[in-house]
C-alpha cells in the first residue's frame, strides 16, 4: 500500500502534467473561440486575435506555473512530509500556483491589449 506522502507526491506531479497537456493546444493556437475550453475572460472574446493572443500567453504562464507542483511532488517523493500542517501546505500551495498566479498574470496582460 502506498503511503500518504507518496500519494500526495504523485497527485502533485499528475496535476502539473495534466495542466501542461491541456495547455499545449492553446499554446499552439489550435483551439478556436468557445465558451468551454481556454482562457475565458471578457477581453479574449472581443476578437479572434485577442482570443489567440491571450490563450497563447495564458498557456505559457500556466505551463510555467505548473512546474511548481511537479517540483514539489518530486521533492516530497524523496523527502516525505511529516506533520499535518506541512502536508496541507504541500497540497494547497501547488493549487495556488496553478490557479491564482497565472490568472493574475493573464489579467494584467489582457489589460495591455
């Protein structure tokens, strides 16, 4: 049976890899304007050019920030988390990096368009 620390590590690694895989079509400009998949902010829907520009930039930022949980997952594989507080931090910090940091950067970028 896998220890809780290993499960948590593999979850972080998997989360980071999944976000990267989902972002690749956006980065390549393969996803047209839609309401289901992509960076869906008001500015992106103003034109096709904005859609592709914002989605390419957003994919780059999300891929960059997705490396954080991957690195955390790899580190915690070799250095298991011992106490509950550390365990919770290792679970929630990657989510913050994948969700909040890219969103802030994307919104700032979109304001400049």
